[in-house]
């Protein structure tokens, strides 16, 4: 066996605590002078749109795929009626089409077009793109407002998003769109008698986009309006909820 030299025992606890204190102080000095992580840049409408589309389209696409598989195989007598399955498939397809219209209105156009357009033409194009049935939409455009020249594609995005939101979340209630131009400001006012206006207004107060397509259109309306130097206001009256987008007439 090996014999160790007979050395006197010493108390190491004091040295251990001292060394530990030195290590902690050095660590605190390093972390105190470490650079702070850079804040993440605010999301753009385009990046928010991509995230929302990936989130929202999974469920309806899976449902549509399951319905199509049901139509591919023979249906037993006790199974679902094929007409009912077709109706469900059409509903899912309409839902997907509505999502794509929101996507197109949120981030699918260049900021400035090659030519300037009249606001009256922009209103008509937005109404056609939103998918809102004509029987549910009343448009009142002041003569002077109709002739306002529009050189930014975001104006049509704003209008299309307003109308598409009314189509998707208005529970079939009629819509009144009023367009006026006074004192250097163009105002786009949409009125609809919705059941829970506070649920829609909350999306206009958010600084960050929602994680899905619910509210993304209204968030985009607010974002584009601010970028154009305007503002969005709302009011609840006997006629319903009125969302008004005010844009400077430049």
C-alpha cells in the first residue's frame, strides 16, 4: 500500500467561501457590462400575414381534405348524405377564399401604382374584391370625393380590408360605406349593426398583429392608415358600429 505523508490538516472552508465570492463578483461585473440584446423589429403587415396564413389555413385545409376523402369512397346507408358533405366542402372553400381575399388586401399590392386613379374607381374595385354581396352593400360617395386622385395602393387595401371584415364578421348585416372629402381630409366611413362591436374595436388598439387572421384585416387598416399620415376612429350609435378612416388629401 501507499502511505501518504503525515501533513497537518487545515480548515479550507474559509478559503472556499472567499474564492466563491470572487467568482460571483467577477460574474456580476461581466453581466453588468454585457450589451443588451437588440429589440426585435416590429412585424410588418407582410410578415404578420404570412404567420397568420400558416396558422389559419391548416384547419380548413385539413377539413376539406377529409371531406374530399369521404366523397371518394362509397357511402354506406347509415353514413352522411353526399349533399350534406358537398355543402360542407363548399363552406370550407368559401372560407378559404375569404382568407385569400384578406391576404391579398393586407399585403398583396405595391405601395404605389404606375398611374394615379380616381377614388371612385378605387371604391368600386374594393367592393368587387371584398366578396361582399351587392344586396348587402350601400355606397354613398360625395361628388368631390369621387374625383380625388389616389396614387397609393394602400388606400385600396384599407377599403378592401374594411369591406372584407364586414363580410366575414358582420353576421349578414347590411353595410353602409360613406366616402367624403372636406377640409383636406378624405373620410371612409363604414357602418354596420354588429352584435359585439367591442370585439372588433380591440384590433384597432393593438400595436402588434394577431397570431391568426381574426382581426388581421383591421390591424392592417390601422397600420396602413398611420403610414399614410391618417387615423382611425370609431363610434357606436343606434345605427351600429361606424369605423372611420381619415386620410390627408395630398
